[in-house]
C-alpha cells in the first residue's frame, strides 16, 4: 500500500463544530441553505481529509451498495433514510498522504447518522419552499385527498418513474407538477407533452428531436426528452401513443438516452419520467393496445387520482377556492342551496368541470351570491326541480312532510291505511300531517293538480284498495 501518511486522533466530540455549522445554516436568512454542502465542508475541515460527500444513490442504480466499504484511504458508509427504497451514503477520501484510522472511522460512523438527519432536513426545507412558490396547491381535506397528498410526498423525492391514473379532469397534471416541485429536480425544467395532441408522424421528432438535414432544409431541434434534461418529462395521455412510438419510448427509458430522428448516435439524458392516462393501462395491455413491457416499465409506482364524486366533501372547499381565485374580478359568495346542489351533482368532468362552472358563474351571475337558479339545469337537476322551491322558501320539514302526505293520501283515493303503508308512517302521524295541511293550505292550494285526482280514479297503485 502506497499510503504513507500519519494517523490523527479524533473523537465523535469533534462533530460539535459540524452541528454548529448546520444550525447556523438553518437559522440563516437563506430559505433553502445547502445543508448537505455545509455538512460536507465542515466534516472535511474537522477531519482534515481530502473530500467528503453525502448523497442519495439515484434510483436507476438499483443494486444496493454493501456498506461500509473501505480501503486504507477511503470509506463509504450507509446513511439512514426515511424511505427504504432510497439508499444514501457518506463517502470520505483522506488523500494520498494520510490513512483513515479507527478514530476517523468512529467519527465518520457518527457523522453518517447525522448525515441522515441532514438529508431529511434538506428535503423538508425543499418541499416547503416548493409548495410556496411552485405548482398550485392540491385542494381537498377528504381522506382520499389526504392519502393522495401523502403518497405524492413519499414518491416525489425518489426519482422513480410514476404512472398517474384517473378520470379526465381529476387533477393528474397537477399531481405531476407537485411530484416535480417536491423532488430534487425542482430547480430543473418541467416539460409536459400531451401525446394525444401531437400528430402521430410528428410525435417522434417532438419527443426525441430531429437532426439538421441541410439537403432537405429540415432544421435540427431538441426533443422534449432533451429539453427535460435535469428535470421532469411529463407524458400526458400516454395511452394514445402508437405501438411504434411506444417501442421508441421503451428504448429511451431503458437506455436513459435518446436518438434524434435521422441521427446517428444517442445522447444521454437525465430526466425523470412521469406519465398519465385516463384509461387504465392494464386494460389496454389486455386488449393488445399497449405494450406489456412498456407498461411494466412505467407502472410499479402508481398514483390513482379519485374522481370528484368519490370525495364529495371536497366540493365546497374547491368551489370556494376557485371563487377566491377570481376575487380580484368579483367578490362572489355561494348560497347554501346552490352548494348543496353542487355536492349532489355527479361531476363527470370532475374538478375541471367545477372550475369552469365557477368561472361561468363569475361571468354571468347577476347578484352577489350564486343561487340555485344560477346553476345550469344539469347541475341543478332533480334537486332544483323537486326541492329547490321548498329550500328557497325555507319550508320546514313539517310543512314539507304534510304537503307530501296530503298528495299521497289523495292519490290513494283518500284511503288512510293505504297511504300510511306507502308513506311508512303510523296512522297517528298521518292524521297529524293531514290536520296540519288542512290548517295551513290556502284556498288556491286546496285545488289539487289534475294529475293527483285523475290518478286517484285509476288503479295506478299496485294494490287493491282496502275496505
Ligand atoms: N385538488 C385540486 N385542487 C385544486 N385544483 C385542482 C385540483 N384538481 C384539479 N384541479 C384543477 O382542475 C383542472 C384540471 O386538472 P388537470 O388538468 O390536472 O386534470 P387532468 O386529470 O390532467 O385532466 P385530463 O385527463 O383531462 O388531462 C386544472 O385547472 C387544475 O388546476
Ligand atoms: Mg391532463
């Protein structure tokens, strides 16, 4: 061994200066201090060695390092991480004129534990900053949304390829942006490509770029893969890729490299891929419309964004959020009956449909508050037709119930026992309702609509009239 240098005496107590430097970094004005950098520099100074590096191993180098790995002048130590799928290490190299002795090893072993905290701190600092300045927030406090947010945070920093599935308008692109903003690539570009919107023949050039071909006058340009270098490439509607485009995508993902159309030679790219689809890819694989090998590459880490009708509790908050975004244009509120109707509606177009509806209300509503009548008929639906009037008039349950009881009573040919059975109430309750109806209906109300009376003459109800 050519290493000749001297041993030094250290003890874990020497890490005090490293801890002090990290605290100073945390309390500095800088909202995103380079804590790993501070840790590395201070540890290197303390041990008087050539270099120290604290890092996470990129996801694509899947094989786990066995640590500690040491030579006379270097050591690689495992660093604890919150996510078992991510491996982090502390590497130290003493330089040719000095060997790493057991005292150094002891200090470095403690430093590796501290390194785990430093990485975790950098990550939370980073994610807080990203959610402040980055993509719009994911609104919603339902259990489904909480789960989604947790999953997004957990998956974001891993660097793995992510498949996002969910109906149209549920917020898949928003989720993809959050994944980018919370990742270590947040400072790099986020490049989105809608695979369905690009003409098939141009898709290859769009994704992989095209070489200069002076003879034909084609000007070379970078593809989206290259544009997303050091960042994230978001492929929306990936299920719309043709089988040949799928084959190229598979190659690009496997080799982490792209070849421009008409090019000879590949360019390495360092990009994280996030894909989204509103048709489940596994079904398309079964139908032979999507390559199974590509599906296995893209799947694995999947995020399902639930439709709005499965998290109705989020509707009021989303509606208020979209209203507040237009506050500078108009300060509108939304009435309780209108909000109830929004909650009852099924939202086939999900959050996007709700967002558009609020926008049109901001443009069209005449009063300061969105009323049931301001909503389009499809949203008001049964709610508006059947219950809307009563809600607007503030009818009590008793008033409502007695009117309904009276109508059913008339339709049963004024047979009380039958009416009780149909209404599923006691004879006494029916009597009370009818008395209340009699006392409160005005002269014009007593004129029952024709459909009530005519029905009472025909055997519309399934049973024979009791004696
Ligand atoms: N949870 C949410 N909080 C706030 N805004 C949301 C939320 N979900 C969706 N949106 C908004 O709704 C709109 C539609 O979302 P997005 O484009 O992400 O949906 P998508 O699933 O990608 O739709 P498509 O399948 O049609 O491409 C966007 O304007 C987005 O900002
Ligand atoms: Mg989308």
